[in-house]
C-alpha cells in the first residue's frame, strides 16, 4: 500500500533534481524521437554507403574522407561546448565515451557523432556549390567568392540550425557570451561570438578540400607533400579503342571501365609508389589538417575566451 506514494515521491525528487541541473528550456524538447532514432539510422546509412563506395573503387573518395574526418574531430566538440556554455537537453539518449576529458559539457547526446559525420560535408558542398556559381556569374576566383560568401552564408546557415534547436529546446547557450537572443521558452542563441567564429573553420576546410570530383591533389595533400609521390599524367586514357579504316579512325569497342578505373582515369596524376601506401598517406593528410585546424580555429578560441573573461554557468561548471 505504501509503495505508490514512495514511487511518486521518488519521481518528483528526480524531476526536481533534473530541473536544478538543466536549464528549464531543455527539460521538455520536441521531437526527441527524431534525434534518438532517425539521425543515428540516417547517419549510419551514409557511413555504410561511403564505405561501400570506397570498397567498390578501392580508392578513398572525397565523400568518405570528409565524412570520416568530420566524425574524427567530434571528440573535441564537447570541449568547445564547455567554452561556449552550450547545454544539450538531458532528454536525449546519451553516450559516455568522453568522460575522461577534463573540460566538457555535461551531456553528450548519442545522435551527435552521427550528425557530425554528415553535417560538415553537407555544409562544405553547399558553400562550394554557391562559391562556384558566384565565380561563374561574376568572374571571381573561388577564394574571393568564398570570402565574400563566408559571413552571410554562415550566419543564415547557423542561425537556421541553432535558432531552431534553441527554440525547440534541443540545446541552449546558458548564459552565453556576448549578445544573445532568448526565445519564449527560455532557450538562448548567441548572436556574435559563436556564430562569428563559425564563419572561419567550415569555409576554410571546405576550400582546402576542394569541390568534388577532384582531378589533382588538394590543399591538404599538397601541404603534406604528397606530390613527392606522384608524377604528372602525360596522356589521358581513352574510353574506347579505335582502329583506322581508309585513313579514318573509327571506334570499334567501347571499354567498360571499373569504378577504380573511372576514379583513376579522371585524375591528372599517376602515383609512383604502391597505391595502398598513397591512399593511407592521403587519409593521414586529411586527418592531420582536420584535427589541427579544428583545435586551433575553434576549440582554443572558445576555451580561452571563457577562461579570460571569467564567464561562468550554473549548468556547465
């Protein structure tokens, strides 16, 4: 007879404890099922498709490299979230793989690694496509187009994503650094500091990666001196065989290229070392540049500014 009141009291105590540890805006977010199920499943599908494409081509594709390295920098996200005082709703399913970090935000949603794997690649393709269109329209270089588009595109993109998230209670900046916009539910989005800093790294990494399909080595690979292991291709492979009849060359047979041959045929260089070694070196070049630049351009500024200003949060100590 006494078990029901005890259970109700326990639930009330747990709710009270949770409300004290989390901003009120994040206690009852909408669409939790979408983040707990749809994003991990969709992210897993993208990962499997990227791996399958690599297996088919026996080459590391742009899509796989961007996806893998976007996922590989995820471990630093929670450190940056501490610096920008970003708090995720405790309603989401959590993982506990990053508890060893000395600085981190309290909650690590399970969906975030899957979202990270796809998010940065989609953003890169968007800014590269827009920059290419602007370059063709105005005769600008790709770099100039990206510099001009960096602030407006990133503000619109980030405000759409973060504005929706904070308004829905998925996460919030509490209290946040600099001017903030507070929604009716109490969720907050910063208007200068975090959105401003996001105008740098995503565009820089997209420009260095290059717009796929890539014919030559990109900035990552040239920076790591992979050009030492390549030679310029002097003759492009022909897609078909020809023979001469009466002085006129006519096609006799259309070659069906494998996915590997298609990949190699598009390149403007040949590899002078065993190809498996070269592909591993490409992966290493991308990995090094992603890790170092993410830490330097995002994590260090976020952590340093919070430390220098003495900003504090009751939810993210």
